[in-house]
């Protein structure tokens, strides 16, 4: 498959995968609404998903370096389909089972990052990596839009959730079918040599290693000599990940907080947020990424973002204030992940790109789990408190970003 067509297919796979993930957001509270402290149980579900990824992300990355990207992409998309089938009973146990199952095979994002880097010449690497962030934002639009359409067909909460689940099952099946058309993006996986079958003992040792955070960091540090700067960019990525917990927490805040939005209203809000974010990401990475100093952009975005989180915490029931703050958000800190992805991609090499991205994703998973546990605990005290934690993470990112070499 020509490189341009393969890139388009990769982008489509990412877009559908994110759409599927974000479509469930507005209805997730329905799975745990019968439990006491539903805000805590939503955080527990997110923590389960992220905790399981500590094992799966580096393992999938290493396996993709050995066996190729395509088999692992098929596995990841099939795993998402099976996980979504578990959501058909609208019960708390089904929600938690889905979170564990999806986390086991949710390596699509890291696999696609590696594939885009495989295909991109150095001069286009930052731009092409940034497009993935744009598609993540765009998927964040279509996911809630899908939910919003399904939710409009009935007023019964259980039937609403079931309609959303069947819709994402269909999209997940489409992604499985599309993944079969993918070809290997890297020449080293198309040379005709069949890899040796995996050693079971070695695989289980890799799983145990991936649970050891200190070892994950040591493995990344061992790559520092060949890829100078990967540790520092990973630290910045961890800091922005600590802040990004707010994207998940927003669902809890909007539906259980002072605004008391319905699932359909939440879907419309995320369509608005995601639409603006997709537009600003596209414009930035299409026209401005090589013209604006990335360090300056990160510093400004981080400190502006910290102020926005203080606004979120004090918005109360003022939806107009929240929407205004979100508009500024999409022009600043929402661009941060794409910028850091581009910086990280520039530091990777062909031989171990999948492993590096997998290690990066695993450490991001640690940060995601940590921030979920923190905001989950803070939310049981006061639903506004988590936003101050997210603001503190951005202040740390802004300070650290002064060290980026330009």
C-alpha cells in the first residue's frame, strides 16, 4: 500500500478507535448510578483501565517491534470489540469488566504513533504526529455526537445506554475489518523472515517487568544514550498526563456536580469541546507548528491552562463561563500533547521505536492511574477540588518547559 494511503488508513483507525472510546463517556455514570459515591466508582473504573495498561502497553510495543505492527493492531481492535460487547448489560459489573478487558488490548494509540513515525520523513514527523492529536480531538467530537443521536431515540435511561453500546459495537467491528487492510509501515517487518515463536517464560517475565515502575524507568534510561532527551520529554509528558485526567473527570463534574447535566447535554458539551479542539489542533499542526517556538507555546499554554482550571473549579452552574473557558483551553493546553508527541517522535529510531513508545505509554499509564486515584479521592471531599490538582500539574509543566532546548 502506498505510504500516503497507509497514513490515511492509520489516521482512520485512530479516529474510529477514539470515537468508540469517547462515545461511552456521557452514559458511563448510568452504569454506577445505583452505587453509593458514584463519582468514586467512575474513577475506580478509569483506574482499572489504566492499571491494566501498565502491563499491556510496553508488551504490545515490544511485540510489534518483533512481529510487526499489523498483527498487534488487529489484536488491539478485536480486543476493543470484545470489551464493548461486555457493556450490553447496563450493570456496574459490566462496566468494570469492560474497563479491564479494554485495558488489556488497548495499544492502538501507541501502535499508531509508532507506525506514523515509521512512515514519516524527518521534516514531516512533527506535523504527522500532530495530526494524530487532531484526530483524537476529532474523535472526541464524533463520539459524543454518536451518543447524542442514540440518546435522542428514547427517554428510557437503560435503553439509551443500550443504543449507544450497540452503536459502538458496530464501529468497533468496522475497525477490526479495516485493520486487516493495513500493511506493515516499516521495511524491517516485510523482509520475509518469520520471527521465532515467542518464549512463554520470556513473555511472562516481560509482563512482570512491565508491572515494575522502577524497572520501566530504568529501561527508558538505558535508551537515553542512543536517544538523548527521551527521559526529559517523557517527564513533561507525564506532567501533562497528570493534568489530562480532567478530560475524564469532566463527565463526573458535569453530570453529578452543580450543573447537573443530562447524558444528552453532556454529549453536546463534549461535541462542542472536541470540535473546537479538533479545529485548533488541525490549524496549528498544519500551518503553525514549524513557525512558532514549541517551548514558548508549551510555557504559555501551561500557565494559561492552570488559570483555566481555577475557572472550572469556580464555574458553579454557569454553563456560559465554562464554555468560554473551554474555548480558550482549545487554543492553548489542548495542543500540548501533540507538541510533546512530535518532540518524542523526533528522538526515536527504527530499531526500537515500538519499545520506546510502549515504555513511554506505560509510564503515561502510571501517571494516568496516579492522577485518577488523586482526583477520585479529592472528588469525594468536594467536586471542585480535582481542578486545583490539575492546575498544579500544569504549573509544574510550565516550569519544567523552560529547560527545553530550542
